[in-house]
C-alpha cells in the first residue's frame, strides 16, 4: 500500500480559528484597522487559510521574502519558490505598526482573517522582478502586475475567521484536507495532478491519459479558477468544458476539482510552486509540460523561458519534494497515423496538424468549422455557446487621440450610421461625459488616468458581454492602459482600437475652450500633449487623421472594418 504523500513541510497548516473563537473575533473586528483585499489577495488568503500553501502560516515577512528571492527557500531552509506577500499603498501602511492586529476584508466588507503584523517593509521591486520572473519586461504579465501593485508589504501570522464566499461550482471546491479524505475514502493511492487554465481538447486528453497509464494511477484534474491571464477564456466556460470531458474517461478515473489560485505566469518557479500545492492536496505525481506557465514572448519576440526549464527545475527538486514529475512534450495530430503523438515520437519529415490558440480564436470568431480531430463535440458546443457567430457578438470601438483630435465627433457619426442601418444595441462612453459621471472625482495623475480607462473598459466589457456595441472615446494616452482595456473586452468579444492621429497644431486650433493655451501657460497641469505624454499606438486596428476627411467619411471607414469582421451586416 502506498503511503500518502506528506504535506509540504510535514504538517498541513490550516489557519482557521475554532468557530467559537472565530465568532468572537469577528465581533471584535470592527475596532481593528482594516485592509481591503483585491482578487489576488483573496486567492492567496484562501489558499493560505486552507493549507494549500503549507508550510506558510501567513503572508511572508522580510526574511522569508529575501530567502525565497535569493534561494527558492524560506528562511528555515524549506523549499518554496514564490513570494506570498500582502501589498498595500504607502497611505494604507502609514498608520500601521509591527505587533498590531489588522482585519482583512473582501470588497463587501466581510471580515475574513486577522493578520498580526510581524513585518512592514518596502521591497525592491526591480530585484523581485529579476529574481522571480527573470526580466523587467512589462510584456510579462507578472512583471506588469508587480510593478503597479502596492509599495509596502505586510507580513505576519493569519487567523482565519471565515471562508471567502463562493456561489459557483460549490460541488467542485475542496480544501487539501477534504481532498485527501476523498482520496483515502476511495482507496486512491497513485494520483497524478494536471494543472490547466485553458479548455482541454483531444491533445490534452491524450496527454493526461498517457500520464495516467505511465504511473498506473488516477487523475486529479485541477484547473485554476482564480486569476489567470488577461484574455483567457472565462472560468465558467472552462469548467463546463472540463465537466463535459469527464465522459471520455473510465468511471472513477478522474477527480475534477477547481483551484482558486492567482497565477503569476512565472515559468519554472511557478511550475515548482504548482507541484508543492498539488502535493498538499495529496497528489504524488505532477504533470509538467514544456514552457509550463510561461507567458509567451518578450518585447523582442523571444520566449521568456526556455522550453524545458520548468521540467528541469521541478525534476531537480523531485526527491526533496516527494512528488514525482511526469514530463511531457506537446501532443500533435499525425494525419498519416490518424492519431495524436508526442513531438518526441515524430518521424523525420512526418506531417503533423495542430490548431494554435490564435487559430482557435479565429475559428470561434468567424464561426468556421473546427477539425474533427482537434476537439470533442461537447467541448466545441460549449465554446460555440460562449463565442456566438460574429453578427451576434459584442464589440468595442475604442478611440484614442489628443484632445480636439475629433474622437467624439467621429464616434457620434459612427453611432448614427450603425443605428440607421442595423438593429444592434449601441452604448456611447464619451471621455468628457464619463469624467462627469462614472469617473467623477478622479483627477489627471497617472494613477487617476489609468483608473478612468479601467472604468470605461469595464463598462465596455459588460456591454460587449451582453452582445452590444460599445463606442468609447477617451484620450487614453498610455499604451499599458489601452492594452489592459483590450484584454478586458476581448474576454467577451472584439476590440477595435482606432487612433485618431490629428496633428497637435490642428487640435490646438480647434480648441474652443482654450485648454491648450492654459496648458502652455502652465495654468492647466497634466495636459496630454503639452505637459503630459501621449504614447502613440504602435499598431492600432485603424488609424484616422481627424483633419483629413469629414466625420461621416471617417466613420464609414470604421464601418468597413466592422463589416469585414462580420460584426454588422
């Protein structure tokens, strides 16, 4: 009989207080200073409290943080690859002191845990980026996230007051202790875990089937439903696909459970972290693919991580971990064999077929047929529901350009021509109007400008999610904010960036409010194009000169793009 794998560090660190103590602590929490948790914080907190991050007993202090960055280990020598920290702003940290209790709350104000502060420190984020991600390139989503988060880290022990609330897939959520009990109750001894953030197609099905056969075990299908990468298919659609997939495996061969993990896309370090987490859930084998949790390519077009780096790092620590690595190369379809094969098994010159993520999105966007060999009919049906045919799909037309470039005028002309010729629902999010309503109270600092664009993008994404057309006309001077807006919208539909490239002198000549004159006189601060930068889009979907043609003619060019994409008839 196989001995169940020990939790990492030897003991499963569940951090919840007994119910009577938790009730008393919740009642007393109103007198404590509080920290409001964002999505990543909530994911980390839940996995800390449940023991998935054993042996951690809270957010890391500075000594553990430094040890992890420099040596993949906690201060006591325990293997651990990722910093787990609670970041806050300078303002939020100003009133806090070491030794103090702080209550951690979700966005509804629910008290979830008490953190006893042992450390308040200011990290060197450049160092953290290089040590954890190997780069300072903001094209890496983990780096971009790190550099825009809070400037101060809080460390200390946690006492859990109650579990974060989930109303979705409640039958698929299990803590490490619950999962271990489930395995023990069914006599599962050899358990291979599979990490995924994407729908599974036939190639993935063949890969995990081979892994199960290789170890003579059963599968823990453990997809991430916390924070993944911007632009990923939403977790509701993915989990429906996973459920549909179960019918293709023998009964009692697969356990599906969801993991509320906030991924960092840190490649090799992340792969090692994922292995530790699955060890805590009771798995004794872990599938590591090539470029595991890699974010793609950097600004120069090179992969952030070498293809086998993740496998090599996890294998190097497999004996210490006590969990075996099951390395796999990508699976591709061989038309000659009419079967999926590993790229390691291909004959010289053998023809193969594959559908990339980009091609899959194109098929879904265009409504074209997916090859029978690529995916399961049940999975395709679910994806078709989520990604309707173009004429029923939402989209956002996102204008960007200097003040006075003509964005609002062209947007109004575009809205008129769409409504005159189709039955599509159209919503206008004009920059000036948004500033009076949705973004009232925001100023023109870099942070406030970013918040304004994020609010516009969020509303646009909701319009798009419900099949409507959102026309957005802010200045949107920063490339990073425009990319974030695109990612939000493209989770639900199409995003068409239109750069209105009207020359600065033309914009100034049009300025009936005298804003440019005030900016040049130094009266109006943070004015884009004068005292604040405008980062010109490198590759917008369409570039228009607002002085070149009448607004109706420029709007007609945008309509041509909508028709090419079959978004309007």
